[in-house]
DNA sequence: GTCTATAGGCTGATAGAC
DNA sequence: GTCTATCAGCCTATAGAC
């Protein structure tokens, strides 16, 4: 996806239309312009994400299990919607320059979910007390970076600049899950 | 910095020159065009980073201490050179579209440093055996994201969308150091 | 070294035929 | 709904005066 690879300014309507096999004018007709298309993509991806995350809306599951599920859902999200991480990273860096106001609550809700899991863990005694905002950045940042950095990583691997195998997303998810399980456990 | 906030395509030479208080033509004259300026900035920042990281080039320090130092150095790097994380994140996402070939070895060297610390920790018995590439992504991704996401985070805090205080970089560094110390310790 | 003026190319959007 | 043709605006780079 061009918005993902090139950013809002780097992706031209002409190139987007060509890759989609449609006419340039169709984008204005169906999405009210470049910005409308951009917002439509992010809205679709965020709604998919929120629906998957609503699995966690129950008190029955333990917080440490919820955190592991949260990481797994985000891993799955990035595999299925690989554009969301890159588009959101770009928005984060630009202060949301191209971010429509209707998308902002989605971001807030994801942070609130991490906050809720950590608070539950503290109440239950399954997770040690940590700063929710800092932990949110570690969890989301690790995940977003792993998936977003794929283009350069793949290139460096292909060109033999780093001598590693292309990493498996599932393995990254389990590595992060284990680090968090050990690192956030009540007593160590 | 405009490359940082807007990306290579979003930042116009006109705007860069205006903010720097110089004439548009001066950028072509001194840096051989927009791309030359971009490469000059990244070269300067990377060289500064490598010099700071060379502190870790000794076997005397324990690997778990080195890892904490690595995180602290990167935290300091992002505070002093806040453009490096955002510019590199954008390059990572675009497969290095605007990345001059002379900058690629810098990226490899940073990964090799993480690899060396983890290998030392395993030999010494101070760190448990983990995948170096995955761990590299967790450490660098957490740090890059925390600092790169500042524009949107600050905006959401200022607008009262999330009810938190602007986070202190030093506190983020210590939170990450503690998570890694507990999460990567030999026995838990 | 520094500036203004301008060339030459590309961009997003749309009018209007079908 | 879909296309082609085109416009007005913006971009980078540079020629040439000082």
C-alpha cells in the first residue's frame, strides 16, 4: 500500500490509482479526494482492531493472560492489516497532520485498554505496579516497530547486509509475551 | 525539524529555508540539493550516536549493565538528536527510499552491538538466551516509538483527550531498563 | 556567498464526453 | 459510473545579478 510505504505526501493519487487498476478520477468520485480515501482506510482498519480487542472486555480472564492476548491480537492485526502500524506511526510523528478527528477516539481507546489491564493486574496481584503510559509505549512501540520496519529489514536481509533469516511474526509475538510475563510479574 | 515532522516529501525546501532563516538557493549551494541536506543531517547524527555507543566497547563491564547503559545512551541520543528516531523510522517503513548507501553500515553496527551484548550475557550467565533480532526490535522499537510519537502524544495531552502528564524521558528509560533487567535475567 | 526570478516538471482535482 | 483532457498551483533546482 502506497500510503504505508511513502506517506501521505509521498503517495500520489496517480500512483495509487495505477496500482489499484482504476482511474485517477474514480478516487475523487468514490472517496471525495485523496484525504477521504486515507480516512476511509484508517477507519476500516481501526474498526476491525476494536472489534478484535473487544474480546478482552471481561473480568473473568486474568490480567497477565489478557496482556498476552493483547499482544497476540496486535500481532494478528499487523499481519492482517499491515498498513495500520505504518500509517499510525507516521501520524504519531507528524502530530496527526492528516488524521481526521473521528479517528482520535480509537487511539485513546487502545491506551485505555492497556491501562485497564494493568490496573486489573495490580488489583488481582498478578502484575507488579508499573506506569501505564510508559508500559503502553513499550508494548505498542515494540509491536508497531517490528511490523513497520519490515521494508528496510527485508531489504537489508536480501542484500546480505545483516546475516539473519527474515523473522517470523509469531515468534516475535511470543518473544514479547515472554519478556512482559517475566518483566511484569508481581515478584521476581 | 521539518524532515522529522513531515517526512522527506512533506518537507519543502522553501519551508526548510524559511525556518532556518536562510535563502532557498543556499540549500542547493551548500548541500547539493534537498537530498544532500537530508544525508548530511543523518550522517552527523549517526556519527554522534556511534561515538557515544563506543563507550560500550569493553569486556570489563557486565552484559546486563551494558544493556542498561545502551538504553540510557539511546534515551540521551533521542533527547539530544530528536530527529534521528523519526527520520530512521520513516526510512525503515519506506525500505530506505531516501537513505544514502553510506548510512546503511551505521544501522548494521547498532544491531551488531545489541547482538554482542546478548552474546556476552549468555557467556557470562548474566542474561538468559534470547533471539537477538527480536530483542533488538523490542529495545530499539520501544525507544524510537516513545520519542518519535511525541508530537501526537503532546497534542492529545494538550487537548485533554488523554488525562496524563507529559511523560519524562528519563522515567521512560528507567522503566524500560527495569523491564529488561527483570525480563532478561538468567533465572526468574 | 547571497539573493531574486524563473524554468520545467509534477500534483490533486474536476469538467465534460460517453 | 467511468474515462480523457486539462487547469491552476506547487515543487525543486538553477541561471545570473550583485
